[in-house]
C-alpha cells in the first residue's frame, strides 16, 4: 500500500494525565475509505485515541499524520479544517437553534456577513446522502438523543469531513436506528470517507467494520482486517491475561437463612430500569456485572432514593420504601459512593474535614451546633484508617490525587458504618496502592455486617470482590451467578450473547 | 481519567503563588489598613473615635444586609431584592409605628423581610429558576408593594420609642453599631459553627454532592434567602428610625452596593467559599473611601469612580489568584 491510502497514521503516541499514563506507544494506520473499529474494555484508551485524532487531546510523545501531514498540538477546530470531525458521546449542539442552524453553524450561506437564503437547499442536498428524514426547522432541544446524533453526523458531512470519528454512536440508538446509521456509514465509505468507530457493541463492529484495533490498558494489542475475527477472538484479545493484582479474601457469605436487608421486586424506572429484582443481605457483597449503560448505576440510584421507582416495590428491612428520598435514605443508614467523585461526590471548594462530615453532621452536633473537637477526632480517625495523604484534617481535597480523593469520599460514609453501601466505580482512576486499600475496605465493611452493592466497569473487580453477581444488559437483570463460579470471559460472553439475542427490544440506555 | 489531572504536582512558583494567595486572602484588609494610615496622615479629624464610629454607624444598614447576603452567595445564590425588601420594611415599620405600636414596628421590619425572603426562596426552589432572575422580578414587585402601602407618600415617624434604634447611643457607641456587631456575630456563628453553615457551603460548592449526602438542598437555599430578607428588613427599620421618615423609594440601589461589598471582600461569586468578616470589610472599605473623599474635600464625582476601580482591581486579583492555584 502507498502512503496516500493512509488517512491517519499514529506512531508511538503516548499520553498521560498527571501520573497516570493512559496511552502507551500507540501505532495504528487508518486506511482511507475504510471503517476502522477500536475495541477494548472501559479504560483501555480507545476513546482517548479518538480524541487525539479529533484534536481534543495533544499527544505527549509520538507523531500523528493526517493525510500524510504531521500534525502536533492542534485543536478540534484545526482538526475540522483538516477534514477530521468527531462525534461525541456527549453531543455538542446548540439546543436552542434549529436542526438547519446547527448543521450549518459557522458555515451559513452569507454575503459579506449578512445571512442569505440557500441553507435549506444545501440541507436538502445533504439529506440525499444522509437520508435521515429530519425536519430542518425543528429545535434541537426537542429532539431525542438519537436524532441529535443524526444532526451531529450531518454537521460532519456538511463540513466535508474526510475522517469521521464516532464514539459509541449506537449506545443511545434502537436496533432499527443503529441499522440506518450503519447504512449511512456504508454510503459515506463508498464516497471515500474514513470512519473510526469506537464501540462496545461487538456485533455492530463485526457486521460493519473493515478493520479492527484491539486495545488493552492503553496499548495496542493488534490491528487486523475484520475478516477472520469473531466475537470470541475479539473478547479474548481485549481481555488478555489476568493482571497481577491480588484480591483480598472475602468473608464467608451470610447464611441462607439471613433475611435480606434490601429487596427489589420487578422495579422499573424512568431512567431505564426494566423489571429489576434483586436481594442483598447484611454482610453480603453483591456485584452488578454489565457494560456502560446497562443500568448498573441506575439500580444504585434507585436504592439510594435518588431516582423514583415507577413500578415494582422496594423493601428495606421488610418495609416498603415507596416514597424514599435521599435524605430519608441517609437517615436509614444507606450510603452511595457515586461514579464521578469530582462532580457528584466531593465539595472541592472545601477541605477534607467538612467533606468527611457532610453526610453525618447530626452525629457531631447538638441542636445544630457543631462540636469541633469530636469532628476533628473523627476525621483524624478516618485519615489514619485509610492512610489518606497528606495527613491533614484541613487538606485541600481539590489537589489530592485520585486515590486520596476517593479515600476522602469513602470516609464520608465509613465514618458512621452504613447498613447498605452502594459503591459505583470505587476504584476508577486510582493508583494500585489506593485500589488495594479500597478493596480491603470493601471486605472490612462486609465483615462488619454492611450489605454492599458493588458496581464497576471492571468485571474482574466485581467477580473477585463479590459473593454473588447479577448480569445486566439493557436495564434488565438477565441472570444471577455465584461469583466464585464465574470468570470474566464467561461473564462477557454471556453479556454479549444477551445483547445479540435481544435485538427486538429498543435500547433504553441512558449513557 | 480527568480526575488525576491535578495530582500532587509540586508547585514550582511557590513565591508567586503564595503572594497571589495572600493578596486574595487578605487583600481587602491590606487596602483598609493602607487607607486608615493614609487618611490619618492626611487629616487630623480622621483617626478619631468619633469619626470612625460615625463611619460604622452610617454603614450599619448596608453591613447588616451584606452579612446575610454572604450566606446567600456562598450557597450559590444571588439576591437582587434586598433593596426593595428594605423599602417594604421601611414603610411597613413606619406605618405600624404610627398606627399600632413602635416596638412592634421594630420587630415587624425583620419579620416582613424574612417573609419576603421566604417567598424568594420558595419561587427559586419550587420552579427551579435561577435566583438572579427571581429576585430581579420580585424586587420590582416588592418595590411596587412599598409604594402601594403609602400611596407613594412619605411617612414621618417622630416617636422616641421608635427612633432610639437609629439615633441613641449606649456610652459612646451607637445602638445601630451594636445591632450590627451582634448580627454579624450571629451570621458568623451560623456559618462556621452550625450544621446549617456547613450545608450552605456544601450546597454552594457542589449541589449534587450535597444532595447525594442527604442534605435537603432546597430547604437550605430557602433559609439563606430568609436570612437575607430578614437582614434587609432589619436594615430598613434602622434607617427609618434614624431619619424619622419612611419612604417607599428607600434603599434604591442598596442591593448592588451590598453585592459589591460581598465581592470586594473576596467571597466567591461562584459559591462554596467566603466569609462574613470579608463582606463587612468590603462595606468598611467602601465607607472609608467615601469618608476620605469628604474629609479631603475632593470632588465627590471621583468617589464612585474610585470605588468602582478598586472593586475591579480586587476582583481581578482574586480571579488571577484562583487561576494560579
């Protein structure tokens, strides 16, 4: 092959955030006119590769060539001018403008800066390629997510992008809509465009992509033609060998006679849960196994009173929790460590001390007046318990490492042993040491009799730290398994199989 | 991935950053001290107990409003209706003092203010509208109510049982100054020593985190607006009793002065951080500038101009310091 056929060439690209290296020695050739898939587990670095090509991240090392020209440090705007457009998981449209205005934003038909007619005709021409059937005058704010995504794609096509990066394009589409998207991708390919397709949905990838790069832990495992790959071969190379992390020994599971602390029966919610039933007993660690958008976090939020149940029932200690609010949940000893610690967990304008106290102010106050000495003692106890560094009661949490921030967040709930602890991605973005400490903490809490619901994108983590697991897909629990008998391969295979087996049901996923 | 972005990076520019932080932390106090020293040299009549107490006394109503407004702003809110509440409280107190009972009038001002503040808070949380818009609108409504109460006329209130609040002294110190100090201490206590204060910081710093910690964020917001309204009412009563005249247009523009003072003191307009003493310092700084202009007999045209420039400089300093963090 000659160089002209290579749309994007990456050589030895590396990228770090702080101390964490997220990409290592990435070398990939994306051929012009091909649909090239990037696959890997969460955190493997596939979205980051897309963002480097799209100009959102600058590579620390290595070179990126676009259409034969080496580029360094460029912005999404520069990327667009070079014909690279990225379509995001979080879409970037102006909601108050119409479809037409969004598609031609910055490219309006104009004469000396004065808007003139002509956009509509251009829109119709575009529609011949795209065949989306969108109303050009509809306000984007009123469109469904799938339709907004179409607007975004039209925008890329209108800019005559030659390279289009799609990050999880089908995650919010129904099966039918996904098929239409794939038909469009085929048309774009026929016109010589290069598509970089980042996705979890292996079926979609196998059916629609020409080439595939498998990534793991920020590295490229291999790049090959799609011919010859199967779902199994992709899953195998995505997972690779087991990592060296050791797992703490789990306490014995509670006896079968122990009544459950928490029981969900056929619970549905507006956030996409569809007939979820589960139980968690005191001292038991229960894991939710599923991909992003399968409804894992939504179960946690329902249990915590953060989202409303639309049908089904929720029993806590045998009592109906029909009108649970977060405030009542906390009073009853429920705790949720949310997924995004900076956005949902910590108050970064404040120091360690108020962050640790935030959920249990009643315990350190009388008639609403705080007892500073008791508060200090509690926070010091937590700092020692978790080994939080720096060892400062009034440390500036905003500047802590990810692991220490997470420990502060865990302290908020650990300081008064909760009855139910819901952990959503407890070890995301933390270093190995903090991760081990967090794992030990989970076991400690179970030993102390806390019921634990563990949610993690790392299936390995869930399986090794849980007594029982529920397998999830599309807002449903489709199987229950004892985690001692489960391995990662089997779990992933069952999930992918479930996804494939269920094409009729429209995905109700909220990414 | 983004959360590891700011990890334990040792700060190489310790001197510059720490100077910036110091300026951000105590900038307003530094300027106040500089002004005190400068004005003392410039005029013999400046650094006297009488003049300084006079400054305090004159700024008491504004300072009371700024103290409570600090809690609103730390909680992530904004209150543009304090001037109008001041007006409603003024005329209500005047009316009650004459027609009902002067002591009841003194009590009525803060209570009415608290009620109007509660209305603000209920609209803001009930409809989920930004406090800026809600209080902008209610300030027009409240001002209209103030005018309706008197029919647009002024109410002279010459009753000793009422005017002591704004005019009397205990020893050397004006009653209004004592009220200000007590109110300031109360706000500081609420903010720093109570669970309520903690929740205010959390709601303003990260509302979602506060919510997910079991805090009833809406209730906290409503309470801050109640305090702000109550303070505006108290300030209104003090002002009426001082000038013995209740007028519906009283307190026009006071809300902006209060906001300027809070910001000048260094409380973050983004919410989540700040302090009551800062806002009082902001008020004093503005008052000192005014006093300096009077004492030095400078064209008062320059007063607002200077105040404005100092606010811009202070805010720019604070912003650059927080960027370098």
